[in-house]
């Protein structure tokens, strides 16, 4: 072998070894950086013992999934006939076998006052934790929320009074818009109408294409945001939601564009699973706050997201994340580790908003305007108590349980799913 050939092979081998080593070094460095955030102290929400208020056992007789008014409802019934009810979100229709087989058995014939232990059992026992994620926690959370309605009805108190001390009786809202493809100027006019009717102080609009960003999506965003600010003026607060549309580089570029137009919050710029990418975007943007957490269902992950400052604002979903207590725990995490605050995900204007009312009443670090959907042409439903925006605010009900009253006749024709 000639000397030049030998030299070439030696150099190539060295470069090849470096090419393998560099990614490994990067991984090691990443783990080392994360290690400094690891501790064993997981903040929890401190609430008074339920037995102080309800001194007798509340034994759950049945947990049923019913369908009426085109919606699914989780109904928990105690042995004395008292009920707790929550409407279920759209995900539940695909999760019925998991709810029936893995979750409900951990609650039936148990004392509802032991709600912390029951939720833990439904997660941990019988290897249920192997299903952990939105499907499992959505099922557990729906049962948990219905139980808080039951306990509040028995105690003759709003559920939040069983969980802590009230810090507010109303909250300011923004109006959500979900239109990504309409004519920007027309969407703006529709939003102006909604703001005028409700008195809301802000809006949230969609940018990007939802987990993708085509050239058409990018052009729409570039046209929409300036038109929005021009028409609304400087006094209306604007939030933007990307639903994971961008790679980090594009997320930074779009975020700086949004900053130029005074956008206040940028929600989920990158894929929610891309923690490093999201952190890169958060660090690069200085004038707005990055929010996320709607898709997350691990309390430990929320802790890491807060510690590492991946998000300024944490947004656990009341149902996806496993119910009211776990949402309150995220509030405690945000408070301990320095996040700006928490804005639980609940974009509905139907009974799904009810558990949000209960946590909003007692969360000390509730951040910003809170989400609400409003359509001017939509009539109020006749089968449940009205949900109203007055002067840009929603008042938190002081009625028993979750604060929603139902027309009892709807249960007579309900179809039992489970």
C-alpha cells in the first residue's frame, strides 16, 4: 500500500470515529444539562380533607356513560341517589373500552371522598400505567370531574370550595377563532362583530397550518396578522396559536414577525413533543410569551417544562391531563419553578367549561385572558344553564357542584353507552 493511500485511510477512520462520537457527545451533554433540573420534590396542591365537610361515606354505586343531546356524559351516582355529571369531550367516543375495562372498576363501590387514592389506583393498579397518556388520563379525568360535581352537590357548595380558598369570582376572556383558510379581511370583520357583542378584550387566532406549514399557510399568516392589527388597533390583546406548525427556525422567524405586531402570546409554535425545539424558540423570543402543555399528560413532564423554561405559560387540559386536582398541581409546579403562570386549556362554551370555573376560582397564578368560543348566530342551548359573557367577563357560578344545571328531561331519553 503506498503512503498516500495509507494516510488517506487513517484520516478517513479518524473522521468516521468523530462522526459517531459527536452525536454521542451531544446526547451526553443534553442529559447532563437535564440532570441539574432533577429533584425528588414534586409540588402538589394542598386542599382540606373532604371529610371535614362531608362526614359520612359517599359510596359510588354506578359510573355510567350516557348519550343525549348529541353529547356523551359521564354520570356518577352514589348509593343515596345523588349524582355528579360532566359532559365528555370529543375524544371519549373513541375510548369507551378503556373507560369500561380499566378505569370505572376502580371507582365503583368506593368512597368518593377518597378521590386522591381512587385516581392513583386507576392510574397505578393492574398495570394501568402502561396505558398512560391522553387516552387513560382523559378517562380518569372525566370520572374525577364528575365526582367533584357529586361531592359539591352533597356538600351544597360549589366544588371549588372543597378544593381551596376563592381568589376570584370572575375572569376576563378572549374570543377564539379557528379559521386558517378564510379571507383574512372577512375573518377580521367577523371578529370585530364578536368583540363588539361580548365586550371581550382580546382574541386568539390561528397561524401556520396545524402540525405543518405550507407556502399557502405562511402567506395566509403574513396577510392575516397585519390586517388584524390594523383593524383592531392597539388596545385589543391578540394571542396566536400555531398548533405545532413550525420547525424551530421557522418558529423563531414567525415569532419575531408576531412580535412586530404586538402579539402577546405564541402558543405551541413547534411540535409539542419537540422539547428542545420549543426551548430554542422560547429563548429566542423576548417580547412575547410562549405557551403550551395542552397535549401533555405527565406531571413530571410539566415539572421539567417549567424548570427548563420551555414555556412561559403552562396550559394543561382539564380532561386530557386527568382532572381538576392534576390541573391544580400544575399550578403549584408553575408557581414553584417560576413560570409566568397557568392558563388551563378549555376552549368550549358548553358544559365542558364547568371544571375550568372551579379551578379558575382558586388558582392564584391564572395568567392572562381565558379562552372562550362565541358565535353570534348560535342560540343558547335550552337543556343546560346559560353560559354568558358580560362586558368581556364570565362570572364563576356559586351554585352547587360544577355549576351547570341540566333539564332533567334529557336523561329520560338518554342512551346508555356503558
